[in-house]
């Protein structure tokens, strides 16, 4: 009995886990089977459960029977089973001679056919043409179907657009205003043509703006051509002034007329002061007739005086004809000078050595310490001051422009601004060249200086005019 009880106990203990595993298997197996069945359902079927599948409707049926073309409409309903079957149509014979389709004829009470039927003759002719075109020049008499007119018809808009883009790119690389505007007009016109050649609808907005840009540039081109090539009747006196002072620097007759009309002609009598040293300069002057003498602190400056014949005799030309051009260019910022740069040309030593008729001052003396502050006086609050005194040796005729009038004339046109800037800059360079030439040639000996100083103290100078004596006093 004890052994039997022990065996039963052992059997029960070993059978308990098996019973639990079987219970879990019995519970989970149906769930797994159900999931496997759900996974087998195709996705289109699941989509059709919540959204009805759209069936493609058949509008009509087209067919050819005994050489005639037929088209029959097929009614269709909204549901899946309401679509009617197409009508019973006789089938074509499977054997026997093939009949070529007859010319198209619209059946009675049937709408005209939208699509054309290609006959067997047309197919054979097209096949032969394709064969001849593919053979090209290799065959006996084959001729290619490609031609320039056909290519141009297909690519004309693209060619016009690229041409206009190249013109616009070229315009940005030009420095001349006339060339820039001409290239811009060509670019805008090409864009208008390209827009019109495009398939409809035409984009009228960009085309209208391009037409406006081209019109403005054309108007400015006409103005520039009139300014550069306009005919002007100049008097002999005006023609002389133009050829001496303006034509070498690129000023056209039309531009010269505008500049000349903006100025004021004035006559300065013999001995009159044109510009006094230390005074604020408010105008630009051009000596057109007569001789002048320039001096600073009693020293003669040949480089800043004007005299007939200097244009051919001196390397820098008649540099003293322009007066006040440095101050004007600094005032309008046409030429940018450093703020600590003196307005004059050269330092005290250069000014003293630029004269051939008077001895130079002592080096490092009191006179040099006075000269440098005087010629470097360019305070912006007080204006630009004259660095020398210019006196008329004889009756002098000059043209005077105020800074405001000259600036207005230069702002009216870029060509006028460039031409007048070149003329004034050439005068400044001429002063520097004449000054350096005088410094190299005017090196008198010490005995010459002492002799001149001795005679200037004993013998009065009778050659000086009364007007100049009054000025020196």
C-alpha cells in the first residue's frame, strides 16, 4: 500500500505540469489559428470592406466590320452588378481573304468619329517613308527628312531666349553707357519675342515690363546720341575755346554748349586780382584770353600762372588756365584726397624752387614754418582756401562757374562728368609736371642769389606796375 500510494503521489506530481501546459495550449491555439486566418485575407478585400471599389466604366465600343467603322455607346450603372454586358456583335471570320477597310463613313444617327483610321495603304506608305529616312545617304537615292527650316520652327523660341540672355550678360560687362543700354534693349526685346512664341496662354505681365524697360533705354539712347553727335553752331571765339581747353579731353560740341551756357564770362582789367591767397574758393575759373601771374608769400609760381604760348612751350601745357579746380574736385568728392594732404602742389621747398627769377629762402627758416600751415589749410568748416594769389598782367577774359552750377552740369550727364573731370585732372597733372620741370632747371648758384638780394635792396624795381605795387602794399 505504501508503495502504491507513493507511486500515485509521484504520478500526480508529474502529471500536474502536463495538465497546465495542455490547458494553455488549448486556450492559445484557437487565437493563433484565428490570427493566421485573418492574415490570409488579401489587403484589397479589406480595403473594399470600408470603401467600395470604383469600377472603370466603358463609354463606347469601337470596331470595324466589313470595311466599315462602328462605334456603339454602352450604358453603365452606378453599382457593381448593374453594368450591362456589351451587345452581341458578329465576329470577323478567322480565315479567308482579308478585306481592306473602305473609306470612313459615319453611320446614320451616330456622332462623327474623332479619331482617324489608318488604312493599309497609308501604313505601307508610312513604313516605306520610314525605311527610306532611316537608310539616309547609305542607300541609292535615299534623302534625309531633316532640314534647317524644320529645326528652326522647333527651336526658334529657345534660340531667341539664349540670344537675349547673352545680350543682357554682355551689357553688364560694358563700361560705356551707350553700349550698355543698347545691349539691354536687345535683351528685353528678345525676351518679348520669346514670350510671344510660347504656346498659349501668353504671359502678358513679363512681356509688358520688358517692353517698358526697352522703351526707357531707347529714350536714353536717343538722348546720348543727340548729346554726342548733335550739331551745334559755335562762333569763332567759342570754337577756339572749345579746341584749346575741352576737345582734347573728349568733350563734344553739344556738351561744351551746355557747359559754356552754365558759366559767366568776366573781364578782369590789368592788375586786377583774380584769386587772393588764403581766401575761400567758391568758384572754378578758366582763363581763355590774357596772361596772369601767380605768387605765394611774394614768390613767383610759374606753374600756376597762365601765359600765351605755354601750351606748346611747357611740358605740362598751360596748367595755370584752370583756377580752383582742386578745391572743386575735393568738394564734390570726384577725386578723393587724404584728409591730411595739402591742397597745394609741393611743400615749401618745392614752391620756393619753382621760380627762376627769385632766389629760394633759407632751409629750415621761419619762412618755411609759415608756408606749410598756409598751403595745407583745408578745413572743411571754413572751406578750401586758395594757395596762391593770381593777378592779371593784362586784360584777362575768363569764364567762371560757381561750385553749385558746375556740380549741376556734371550731374546732368555721366559723359559730361567724365569729360570735365579729365580736363580738370589734366590741369592738376600739368601743374605738377611744370613744377617738377622748374625744380630741375631752376638751380641758380649762391652768388646769383646774393647778387639778386643785394640789388633788390639798393636799386628799386622800375618794371613793376603801379597796380602790382598797390597789391604788394
